[in-house]
């Protein structure tokens, strides 16, 4: 799935005259990271780590799952159709809040059109200023070549603070 990103945000002309070198560097840095976010060939969600509300979603995930940006933003993960198993999604979010890292291998998600896609789902908590956020990274449709699909159940891996990743017995899929 090759795409060209031409969003207004990524191509915005930001006036830099009269600004200090630090301000210009910050603007350029923000633009670089916005372009990286928007052009990534993996799905990315940014959530509020305290509430679970989705703050942003990149175009690749929108295309992969077929939901609009509006169907993601300001919704909790388990309110979006692809992640509709409410109990499992809430439990996964609680595990993320506690451990600050979760990872699913072979997570089946259903597109808006009903097609099943296998993804690797990795999420970690980080601070933005004093506010905890979390980044959800979904490695693209495994059926399209991201990685071979293995005929196994999704497996949840959790890494505690400062520890190695370990499987969790009975980990539920989103």
C-alpha cells in the first residue's frame, strides 16, 4: 500500500521571519515529526493515557481499516469498530496503564468493510510535558507482506518498567 501524503498540516507554510533560531528549529522539528507521522507505512494512534481517548490517527491506519478520522478521534479505543471487543480492549488499556507497554502479535482487526487483517500491535506510555500519552503502533496488514501470518491466537506481551518483555498467560486480544 504505497501512498503519497499531501495534507494541509504537512505542507503548511509557517512564517518564520522575526522568530528566534530556537523558535524556527522548534517549528521545523514539529513539521518533520508531523510529516513522519502522516507518511508512516504503519498505523499509528496517539491516545490520552489516562482517559483512553484517541487524540490523533495517521492516514495509513485510516486507509488500512477504512474508518474516517472522525470515527477515531475523541473516541475511546473500544468505541472504534475495529477494536469493538469492549471488555478485552478495556483490560488491555488497564494493562497498558499499569505496565506502560503492551504488545500483541497476530492481532486480528476487522475493517469497516468487514475484512479481517492481522496486525502486530505495540503500545507504550510516555510523557508530553506533565501529561501521560500513549502511542499505539500497528504494523500494517500482515496479509499484504508486513510479516508472515502465523495460524495462532493473538499473544499479549507485557513489559513492566525496566524489565524485559514477557508473555502474559491468558492475555486477551483487543
